[in-house]
DNA sequence: GTCTATATGCGGATAGAC
DNA sequence: GTCTATCCGCATATAGAC
């Protein structure tokens, strides 16, 4: 018999998302989260650097996946297309299946400035990682930065549409529309 | 004779930037900043919501200026050009004259993740404000978001170049190069 | 000045792996 | 039988609310 129930991290993430949704991020204490997950406050901070981080466990995983896809597909097409293809593949794999959870998480983040800041940080880190992966393939630093930033911009536009209640298309379907709109806007 | 020395906010900002540069953000306490500015800790928190905010006083001012410029120049040109023109004008007015201070501030922020997050938040707020200003002029929400984001992307690329030690051109001169590079990258 | 909450450092306990 | 991963307890620094 194991000394502790398994999946401590997942239990903490689930409990946190529930409580943040029920009563808000600010009015939820780490002690409450730990209690609902049947763990202690200390254990929470063993797994997450701070209270916000419990909502961003998927980010590092997502970054790894995207970087891997970029590295795999680079060289054969223009940098922007490489990144867009990578984002499409990863979006399919990691977002489309958990639409409900992603939507609840998004609502929680949208309701709190601190969490928005953290999300922006994660996005910036992802952009940097993509740019670095492109440079690995011989892309110029400035071009890599712009390609990564432009792809993330289109991805964000598509994501915004995806989270609308009346939207039923997948991210993969929405991204090309966003890219077309971006091209039109940038070209003049 | 005035009861207190004038320019409390400015003195606090100057003292904070000095101390952050000398000993780092983390190792500087609010009490130290207040002391150097010949004020109390209480006064610091009357003017700034938290320790980070003392570095971002110019942000709201900058946002106002940009929004005003966007509103003034909208309609006569494509959205992206409108935003770029606004950023050029404001960059001239608010950055070029204080190159040394801006550079020191940038170095301090680059050295600390918390400050980077806050800066990303400010940039996102600026992007939203620009998009809102474009919508006021009849621009579609999605187009406004993309134009604002693309302009900010080019601006960031130009700013990165501007902060290099061996760079002597002004932001106004660097921005068109960044825009050309962005157009090339996005078109394929 | 007290109280609560966040966050960290350090040590201790034990089930399961080797 | 020892080692490691995982979790817990205690003390404490920091910060903000009241």
C-alpha cells in the first residue's frame, strides 16, 4: 500500500482550477487548494514556485513540443510557415481534446491581472524558444524573432476566436484565417 | 517655504533606478528607496501600487500619447501605417531625449524576471489600447488587434537594435527597417 | 501593531526501488 | 540494507490589510 495517494501534482491542479473558478484566484488560499487535494501547503510549494504557477503546468510541455516540431520541420519552408505548421500540430494534440478545461482555465486567467501577466510571460518565453529553434537552423536572429512573433500573433488571434462560445471550428481550421488576415494587414 | 521638497514621485523614481542599478532589484528594499529620496515608505506606497511600479511611471503617459496620435491620424491610411506613424512620433518625443535613462532602466528590467513580466503587461495594455483606438475609427476588431500587434512587434525589433551599444541611429530611423523585415517575413 | 497569506529553508519520515 | 523520491512539520522572511 502506497504511503500517499498518487498524482499529487494533478490533484493540486484540478483542485486549484475548481476553487479559482468557484471563488476567484485572490480569494482562494494555497491552504484551501492543498486541503481539497488532501495534501499540505508545503507540498504545494514543493511542486509549484508560486500560487499562479499551478495553472501553467502545461506551458513547459507545450513549449517542448513546439520547439521539437519547429526543429523537425525547419529548412524545408520559410520560417513563418515552419512555425505555423508546428503550432497547428501541437494545438491539435494538446488543446482540441481538452476544450472544456482550457476554456475554464482561460476564463480564470482573464479575470485576474496577475495571472494575465504570468501568461504573457509564458507566451514571451515560448516566442523566444521558437526564435532560438529557428536560429539553430541557420535563421538570422532578427528574422527568427519576427517570424516567431508574427506566428504567435496569428495564433493568439485564432485562439481568441476559438474561445468564443458560438465557435465550433478547431484551432487548426481557424489559424489559416488568422494568417490570411495578418498578411492582409501587414501588406497594407 | 514649502513644507516638503517638490517632485516626490520623480525623486522616488530616480532613487529607485539608481539603487536597482547599484545592488539589484531584489536586494533593494522600499525603505532604502524612500530614504534616499528623503521620504517615508508610506509615501512610496501612496504613489506606487508596489515596488515594481516605480519603474513604469512613464508607461501610462506613453500610452496616452500613442492613443492620441492614433486617433489623430486614423482613417487617412491603412491601420498598420497609422499605428507606426504614431509610434514614431511618440518615440521621438519620449525616448530619444533620455537615451541614457532608458538604457539603464532597460538593463535593470532585463536582469529581473518579475520586472520583465510587468513590462510585458504594460506592452500588452498598450497593444489593447491601440487596438481600441483603431476600432473607434471604424476598424474591425480582429484587424485592429493584428495591426496593433504587428506594429508593436516591429517596434520591439527596432527597440532591441536601438539598445545595442554600437547603435547610433534613432528609433525613428530604425523602425522602417524593422517594418520592411516584418513585411518580408510575413509575405514569405 | 497585529493578523493573514505568500514563499522559502532545512530537516525528518517512510514506501518502494535497487 | 541502503538510496531516492515524495511528502510533511516547523521556523521565518516578506508584504499587505486593517
